């Protein structure tokens, strides 16, 4: 049973002040399954007041005690995973196993930041004079506004939420109105674990209206955003005008490089699974597959076979490997990119079409012979669409990998340690995984360069964005 989802403001689950709500649609059927409260200005003002009050309380809670509360939230999330996963599948579409995996991974993220809370160390700097102390102290930056997308409704919230709470900040989460129930259940775990009222607040509504109201507000001292590069630039400009600290995790167009000495079975298996995970709606999804000429035909054949063998269906049905796209807009986007690619001479090796008339199902698609002038070679497809192209030399593939303004993630496969080191040093991306899929773990950095954003949402670096550095020097009297 899918619930109607409420706002959380100052520790109270509540409808919006105007009683407005937004329908939630199951992407597998196209039918409404519930509603989510629509926050207006009055609700945002209440959330801001609550966050300011909550910050005054939470910043005084010791890091040791904050850590214990967060660990309890992680335990609650794990215990509730079987109940949360079906909600996530109904609202977002991903297979049930992936939904449960996302929920459990969220608990791991909380645990990681719970430990980081106890290790946000300052330092002592040796002084030049006797009796003088020089201290570097870490303090929470203040109330945070966080904006998250629909593709990973738990994962995208939990990284921002956990880092903020670990540092001692309060937070207002603007979660996706398309997929509201899963992030609401995540936040419920924190509430039930004992996070004080006002420390965590949850709102839904029109993204532009909420961001344009929250970011400039004097209560908010930091903003974190995950989404498209275009929107990220707009929000960063607003934040910059008000001197707000920012973390940006934006779009990508990840190159996946397969050298001629690679294990082709291993590479094709891992890359195809990564490509079609969550129907390709993943910011770090491999998209431009660059395969050295000697291995090209073999790799294409194996990748196409893997795409053809995927079972596409309702995520709640047993055996489903790829669910629907999250909304009808993604269907149109896929059709437009494929039509443009074929117009430019590209070939559809498999897929390319919507499946049925109910829901947002789309065939896993492979394109070859697509020139660089085609849109799909330049725009993030964010769907189950792979483009495979041959390359000759190392220098040629590096040039292509770095051609676009994106720099989030990249992939490479080779048996040569020399080649692996060289490609790691040459590709312009915030993350690169070689010979395996090893991205997005809680303990490792997560973030991009160039137009893919700045800052990290993983590893020990992630908490730094939520902390101010204060220098204190004192002389004895």
C-alpha cells in the first residue's frame, strides 16, 4: 500500500498550509498511486525557523552523541528495508532487488558518516612565542538546503543528510516530488532515532520556487545540489550572489574505454550491467563506449547480446532486470536522441523503441557508427542507450574521452599496468574505475570536475564542506 506523503517541519509530519498536493505516478503503469504534500512559502518559512532553532540545539550535541543517534537511524533503516523497497519500486520503477540494495546502502552511508562525526579533528599549530596557543577548530557551517533528484531517492538524500548531521548542521531537504515516499521513510528513521525537532526538515513542491526561496535566505548557510549541469549552474549563481557554500554533483557523459588487451568477456559483462542499471538513469552511467579496433567487433557482439537478453518489466515482478524509465519525458528524450543519431548515419544494433503503450518501458538500446556531430555523442542520454565507437591509438582515445565539458566518472579495461596508470593520469574526471566497477562506496570520494560539479559526497572529504575552519590564538596573562 503506497502512502500519501507529508512534509516534515519542526518534528511534525504535516500537510502543507494550503492543503495543496501533487499526484505520484507509478512509471510501470502510468497510474496515480498516491499524493505528496506541496510546500508553499508559508511552509518554507516554518521550515527555516525550525532549521535555525534545530541548529542551535544540534550543534551543541557532542560528536560522540550525534554518532550514536545516526547509528540508530542506520539500524532502523536496515530493519525497515523490506517495507521501504516496494515503495521505492512503485514510485521510481527500479527492480525490487535494486530498491532494497539502495535502502541498505543508505544505511551504510549513515554508518560511515556517524564515524566521521567523531573524527572531524582540528589541530594545534606550534607557536612562535612561549605561552601562546594556536588552535584550528572545526565548527558546523549552519543550516543546509539540500536538493535531490528522482533517480536514487534514498541515496541522493542520505549522502547530504548524513554529512550535514555528522558535522552538527541542521538541514532542509527538498526531495523529489516524483519519488517522495522512500526519502520520507529515510528521514523517518532519523526522527525515530531521536534527532531533535527542527534538525531535519523535509519539503516537496516546485523545484525552482523552493530553491529560489531557500538559497538566498539568510538562515541558509550552505547548499548542496544533485541534478543537471544547466540547473546546477543557475543555483550556483544564486548561491554565489549570497556567498553561500556549495556542493555540486552534476551531469556526466562517462567514457568507457576498452583496450585491445582487455578481457573482453569481463569488460562487456560489467559494462553492460552498469549501463542498464536503473534503466541507465545514473549520473555515473557509462555512456560513450570506446573500444580499440582489434577488439571492437567482438565487444559489440557481446554487448548487444547482453542487451537483448535483459528482462524488462515491472520492478515488482520476479525476474525483472530493468524497470521502466521514471517518467514519460525520458521516453521522448530517448526517441529524439535515437532519431537524431540515425539521421546522422548511426545504426541501431538492438532496441531503439518504446515497449507497449502502458508505462514508460523502453528497450535496452545499442548504437554504432554514430558520428561526433550527433546529439547523443554530446548530451547525457540518461537512459538505456549505449553508443559504441572504435578507436586506434592511446592518444586518440584520450582526446575523445576529454572532448566534452563533463568530467564525473570514467571506466577503463586493460591487462597492462602501464596502460592503466597512463589512462588514470590522462582522463579528466573526478573518478575512474579500472578493470572493475568500484565507484560510489561510502568511504571513497564521489564527485566530478569541469561541468560535472565540485566537492565530494563520499569519503573523508565529504564532511569538510559542512564545516567552517576557525583559527583561535591565545596568550597566557
